[in-house]
């Protein structure tokens, strides 16, 4: 212990050991000490030295510290010291704070040191597995440093550590348990750990999501106050972004779990939006990013559309529009909200229609689109805000022909309202303003109103503009070309590259795939010379993009030319290019567009994101148009006149073929309609046929019934003609009916006989049981009166059974007599055929039948009375059974009392025997001592003498 006092306490005499020597001694102490306290003190000392002597402790003590984690699992204090020491030598945070004033080389060396120690630790994957096992300890001094150490390992060597955790059994599940820890420090550091764990690893992201991470994180956000919460809310949102970004499986799970609906309360802001804290701005910014992740254009179209539908149905889009139109919202939050609304409505017709109906809370109310466009063309607004408004306008018009028509309609003469500001007026104002950024934004916005919409391209040709007083109005197309080519003041404005690029993109989008617009453009005699002059000149680096766009515009005029203008047919334009520019030079200038450094950046994603206004040159949709047209324009320019003629012939042939195909299609459609009509007729006729067949079947059955009735009537007529045979038939019929009733009576009597036998058997059993009870009851002397009553009841039952037996015997006799009479009646009926009068015989048979019917009714009544008597007898038997059960219970009780009394008598006899034995032994002892002891006989004689003496005295 003196050694530790020297290390931890005051200075000892003599030379002081160096840091490396001290650490070596401490490591030897950790390795060789048998006492836990010594090892604990040594590890505590290493912890205190680990920050100052990071290199020495890491190189010498790491193996010993890992061994401590493996062997001393029972002591939480030494585990905590070991984990803290490992964290100090692996983590780079402390070094970063100390190296703020040092050069980059020292900072890089510190980072390399942390990575080196991390590699040494994870060289054996069992070490990471051991650390995951230690995280299951609930002790704060073990769990917290373990969480920090694993976080540091993930920061330094994320992919390697992620791989080890992924293959570790229940590795991710153990880390998810940290979110349920009641101690906020561990829970918050667990969030940081999961952030590092889920970075760029889709497999771990899926596991974490299916471990109910979304539910837990949203609960924490709600508990912490949503957007008004602290940094814990920010950590939860960052983790949610890690889980959802570029992970379609988790996004689908988030949507299917109805978690989008739980995001709506985050965006509920009040009327007073002043004084937002920096943390609230950060939280709300991350929440908006989370919404954008779910509807990002890079997601699959089906998943995006489903999320957009859910956001509209749950009211999230309406809530975002409320923030959009609110006052006092910070600029960066407003910008991000505009971008979020843009992607929520992009390509969704329902959401776009709703957004078109949103009005700003102004007087008079104005559409939200108009208010946003006012910000876009206002050069005093922040650049990022103007870009966000442009993106919102693009998303509103994306695949929305209805919205495109509404925007173009605000420019047409018939719909212009002089008392209000429309979207078209704002776009035209921005297109011709002095601000080049406004020119570019307005041109791109107007181009999106024409994207893939031939109707609106033709409608926009009708727009007329009044340039100045006293001059006739010019078309919008002509004014755009005038800005590019004519006028001193206009030339100075158009000389800016950004303005010219915007106008050229608008013109290319406008006239592409629209021959009428191409004709209008070529109708101006100055446009083609201007384009050829621009392409043929050797300009600077900045002007090359303009040359490329001019080449593209001229190529579109060739490719979509319908040869309606004699001076500017396809062939003449190609000859002009070959003479003035050269085909190879033209193709080279056309390639300047795709070779520009900003072209590839704009082609990556739809949102216009630029570092500065000067780099805002290309639009995403325009890059698609360039990619589509570059190849076909090159082919069109290189084609000769003969190839053109062949192509024209092929086109005509194809058109004729298409016409023929169209005619055949029409014919096939007509035939399909006729076939469908015939099918319907066949179906209806089939139904009618089935109905008629059913009717015929019914009629056949009715005819058969009529035939049967006719046959019966015919038989009856035959019977009337032959009365003698008819008499015999009636007699046999009567006898047949009587025989059936007799058979039924036999069955009933047989059933009564069986029931009587069963009752006799039950009575015999009861008699035996009662005789047994009577014998047992005679031995005991209780409950005699009950037995007598039972005997009386049994005698009554026996007499009833005997009477029933007599009745049954009488019924048997009557049955025999009835059978005999029936046989006699049948023989009489046979012999009566020889008699002289049939009427008398029929009357006799009828009288006999009536008598037999009366007797049958009587037998039925008697059978009914017998069944009632049998039911009463069964009830009496049931009461007898209950009486027997009561007697058995009382008998059992009496037997129990007798047994108890016998047991008590035996006990008393035993006590008396013990008393006699004791008295005898005491008398014997008294005799041995010489005392006079009277025997029992002497005592009895003396008692008798005393009694006689007392009697004499009484007589005296």
C-alpha cells in the first residue's frame, strides 16, 4: 500500500519514477495481485493516469484491463474503473478539446491513436461480445461507461464493430434495452450509441426498426415536449433520420405502423411565433427533414404516393401550409417548410389541388402561390428562400396539367384582371426585370408550366405584351427573342449569362415537340441569323454555355420543323449550318452543354440547390430534355438530303401504315361492340330458354297429375259397375286399416310390459335394500318411526304395482279378444260373399268396425292412464330413494357415534387400570415401610359395619 500512497498521495523521498515505469508497475500489480482490493486500487490508478499518459496506458495495460473484465465480473467497482480507463485511451473527444490550438498534424496523430487502440481492442471479436454482455448489468457504474466505450469504438471503426454486433446473438436487442432505462443519462447516451450503430448499415437499421424503435423514439419525443424539447429530442430525430433515409423497408414499416399520423402534433405552432430558441429551430428543422425523407423524389413512386396520401388524410399537409402562411416564423424554418410542402405535393393531384386552394391571411386574401411568387421575384429576399419558392412552384406543376393550364390562363388576354395580381403577371414581371436571378427563376418557372403539355405551348403563343406607349403589342415569344438579340438597353440586360441561359432554356422547352411554335419562332427573320452568329463566334469560357444552348435551339428548329416556311425548311437550315458553322463545329458546340460542370450537378436531383446565385444555371427537367434531344439533333444535322427524302418516304409509309392500322383498330372496335351486343342477346335468349324449359317442366308435371286423377276416376267408375267386387274391396280396406291400428296397439302394450318388468326389478332391489336397512336398524335403536313410515309407503307402492299388473292382464285379455273378433270378422267377410243381400252385409261390417273403433279408443285411454300411473310410480320410487339415502346417512352417523363411545370407554378402562396399578404399588411400599394398610376387602367390611351402626342410630 505504500506504493499506492506514493503514486496517489504525496511525494516520497528519492528519485521519482517516470510515467511509463509507474504504469508498468501498476500493470504488474494488476496481473500478480491476489487480493481484489489491490487490483482495484491499481486499476483506479491506471484510470487517473490514462488521460495524461494515453499512449503508455493503452500499449501496456489494455490486455490487463480486458482480463479484468473477464475475471472480476462479480465486483462492479473494478469493472467501472476498467471500462473508464479503456474509454479514456480509445476516445478522441478529450484529445480534440486539448488540440484545438495545435496544428492539424497533432490532431491527426490523436485520431490515429484512437483508431489504433480500437483496432487492438476489436482484433478479437469476443471482446466486443464481452462488452455487450456487460451492458446487461444494471449497475450504473458498469452500464454507463460500457455505453460510452462502445460508442467510442463505433466512432473510430464503425463498419467493423457493426459487423461484430450484427453477428452477435441478441446484440442489437441488448442495445435497444438502453432506451427503456429509467436513468436519463444512460438512455440519452444510448441514443448516441444507436446513432453511431445505425449509420450506413441497412441490416442493422431494419433490426432496430423491428425492435419497436419507432414507438419508443416517438414516445420519448412526446415526453420531452416535441419541438419545444431539448437536445434529447434532437438525438431522437437524428436516430429516426438514420433509420428512414434511403431505407425503403423501414419507410414502409413507418407508414404501415400509422406513425405518420403521430407527426402532425409536432407542427402545431401558435399565433405568437416570436422568440424561438435555437434548440426549437433545430428540432423543427429535423422534423421537417423527417417528413421530406418519407416523400423524397428518390424514393419509389408508389411509396412516395402512398405517404403523400397519408399526409393529406391525417392533416399533416394542412398543418405545414399553416406554418407556411404564419407570421414570425424564422427564415430558415420557413425555407425548409416550403421545401417540405413542395415534396409533399409533388406529383400528387389531390395534394396539388389542395395547395392551389390555400389562401394567405391577407386583405384581400391572395392564393398562397401568388404570395410565394412575389417572394421569388423580389431580389431583397434571401437566396435560399427564392430557390425554395421556385422548387415549390416546380413541384406544384409536376405532372399537373390542370395547374399548368391555370397558370397559363392568367397570361391570356381574356382572363387578365387589372385589379389583382396574378401568377402570370408576376412571372412576366420577373422575366423582364433588371435582376438576372429573377429573370432565370421566372423563365424556369414558366418553362415548367409548359413541360410535356402541347396545348399550353400553343396557348402561350396567344400572349401579347405591351412594350411601350405608342408601339403595337408583341407576342411573348417575340419579346423573349428580342431580349436576346435586339435593343441597346435590352442587350445590356441580356448580356448577363444567367438571364440569357434562362431565356434560352424557356425557348427550347417551349418550341420542342411543337411544330407550330417552331414556325412562329422562325417567322421572325432575325432569329436564325442571331443563332448562327452566336454559334459561329469564338467567345470566352463563360459564353460557351450560351453557344451550346443556341445550337440546341437551332437543332430543335430543324428536328421539329414541318417545312411550312419556304425559307426555313429542314434542308435549308442544314445547308445554312454547313456553310456558316460547319457540322462538326455545330455538334461540338452542342456538346458544351453536357460538358459543363454545373450540368451534372443539376441532373442529380430535382431540387435547385446552389452555393451561390452565380452558379444557378441549369434546371433539372431541362437536363432531361437535353439528354433526350442531343442525339436526335446530331443525327438530324448529319443526314443528307437523300436520307431525308428516304426518311420522309418512310415516315409517309409509316403514317399510311398507321392510318391503315387505325382504320383496322376502328373496325375491330366496331366488331368488338357488335360481338359484345350479340353476346348480350345470346345471354338474354339463354335466360328466356331456361325460363321456358322450367315452364314446360311444370306443365308436364301438371299433365301427369291430371293423368293420375283421370286413372283414379276411371277406377272409381269400374268399382261402381262391379258392386260385388267393390264390397269386397271396402271390407278388405276396413280390415287393413283395423290391422294397422291393432299392430300399433300391440307395440304399445309390449312397451308397457317392458316398463312393468323394469319397475318390478327396481322394486325388488329396493325391497332387498330396505330389508338390509331394517336389520341394521333393528340393531341400533334410533329412527324407528321413519322406518315404519317407509314400510307403509312401500306397502302402498306394492299394492299400486299389483293393481297395475291386474290392469295389464286385463288389457292382454281384451287384446286377445280383439284379435279373435278381427279374425272372426275377416272370415265372416269372406263367407258373406255368398249371401243374398250386400247392403245388410255392408251394414254389419260397418257396425263391427264402429265397435272395434270404440274398443280401440278405450284401449288407448287405458294405455294413457297406465302411462300416467307409471309416472306417479316413478315419482314415488324417487321419494323412496331419497328416504333410503337419509336413512343411510343417519345409520352412518350412529355408527360413528358408537365407535366414538367405544373408544372413550376403552380410554377410561385404561386410566382405571393405571390407577389400580399405582394404588397397588403405593400399598406395597407402605407395607414395606411397616405401615398398616387395609386391603380392599377389609375396607368394604368396615364400610358395611359403619353403615349398620348408622342405621341403628337412626332407628333409636
